[in-house]
């Protein structure tokens, strides 16, 4: 299992913490930020299809 390293959302009511949260204004901004973080963090972006994307480090589970 991977480890969530970041959350990107426009809805403050859907997340409460546990990982760094990046608040965005709309879906276009969300994709732009998530895909930049994906490269920076060497993680995979996953769209939960509820206005929230998570970035997961799948490599950390195999170490």
C-alpha cells in the first residue's frame, strides 16, 4: 500500500489533515497543481472524482 503525500482540493469540507493540503480555486487549477506536485514529489496523482485529488507515493510500500 502507498502513502498519501499530498491532497489537492477546492472543497475545504472534504479533507481534515494528515497530509499537506493544497487549496485550489477550480478544477483547472487543481489539475495544474496536482500534476506539478506529481513530478516534484515523484508520486502518482489520483482523482477521487469528488473534487479532491491525492498524491500517493507507491514506492514507499516496497522499501
